[in-house]
C-alpha cells in the first residue's frame, strides 16, 4: 500500500503491485526513476535494478511466503519448487544466492523456519508436535535439534525465556 501510494503521489498509473514487484502502465524516464527511488527511500524501500538482485529477492520472497503462510504446503522439495517457480536450474540459483548473500538457500530456508517456530512458541497456541507437523519436519526431535543448532536453546527453554527477541525478516 505504501509503494502504491508513493507511486500514485508521483502521478504514475499502476497495472499491478505485488510483493517486491511493481508494473507501471507507462515507461519511466531516468529522472522519474530517480524521483521514484527518492520517494520510496523515504519509506525504507529501494529499487532493485540488476537481474541478480531481483532473482535473489524472488528467492527470498518465495521462501518467506512458503514458510510464513501456512496455506502453501510444499508438495516437492525446495530445490524443485524454486526451479519451477523461477524457471531456472537450481544449481544456478543456488550458486547465485550463495555468491551474493554469503549463505546458502538451505540455510536461509532453515533460518526462516526457525523464526516461524520462535513465533509459534511465543504465541503458545499449538504444541511443539503440531509446529513440527505444520512446518514439514519429519518429527519433533528433528525440529528440536535444528532449533538448538541455530539458536543455542532447546525449544522448551526458548519458550520459557519469553524475553528473547525474534529477528526481523530483513535481518536474516
């Protein structure tokens, strides 16, 4: 809504606004791009111009959506899912992601899942077994081991702390 409002304020007609993407009705000049960039920067957004950055952003967006929206069950493995969605070979995506972000796609995916686990533990509405099931862990032990490896705490210990802050998505 912020991006849409900012662009409309500058007099641009929008065809579509999706997470991480905007489609304008008319092409923009370099001066208009600068004005858009300045307007968006005031709200904490930036324009991603190069193809590598756009691909990385799409990978992150797909993973975040996959993990944080429980309505999207993963019916295949992550590599196949990303390859299908982005129409690129997974090895190319993986190498690009690692090169640009200094972490692997799998590590990013695991960190997103652990952040979701933290959120669900703090809400204290469902059991650890239900959390493991909802995030497609094979069992509670696998979830607990991964959680401890990433956070240094067992899920139960973390739940009892209640003061540990979750990381923001953009900080992962």
